[in-house]
């Protein structure tokens, strides 16, 4: 995980922490959508992460919910669960979507919320511009 310090008192700081935790559990195509400037957005930040198995989805969601609880964010109950292709963890201002690659390609949340500013993480967990993420996702955004 990156040594870059975070202000976890902000929605964006908590979203970056969740993204880094997902990446630490080997989630792929981790993306942050900054939604606060989008009319009608249900949260300030979305975190999207792709996983390859139910076990990996459980590992990612467990790591995030433990860390958020440690920050005093309460005990969110992930919606979805075993054998579901998509788990959502809703902290009101930050919503985390952990999805199989197939579900992510089908629902295309990045496209749905295309007006949101987007960034990803590099291999060290540091924020990178969306163009680097778009190249990695082979133009599927």
C-alpha cells in the first residue's frame, strides 16, 4: 500500500483507503469516481473494483468493512453476498462496488456516471489520471 498519507476524515480520503485495500487484496481495475459535482448523484465518491472469485470478493469486502469500522464509520452490511456477481458497501458519502469482471462489463457504471471525475491507482496505490485507467481497461469506459 502506498505510504502517501490520507485524510480519512473526508469522503475522498476514505474512498482512496477503500480503493487501496481492494488493490491490496488483488482487485483489478480499481477506479474512483468523484461524484459530488454530478447532479442527482447518490454519493460523493464511488469506488469500483473487479474481482475474479467469490473468495476474493469476500476478502475485499471484509478488509474494507473492518477498516471503515476501525475509522468509526460503523458496521455497514455489504449488500450482495456469496454467489452474487456484485457487492455494494454503502457508507452514504462513499459507495464501494466490488464486482466480477463480467458484471462490471455488463453494468458499465463508469459509463453510466460518465460525468464524474475519475482516477485510478498505480501499482504503488498512488492516484493516477483517468487516461491511464482508460488505457488499462482497453477503452471500455
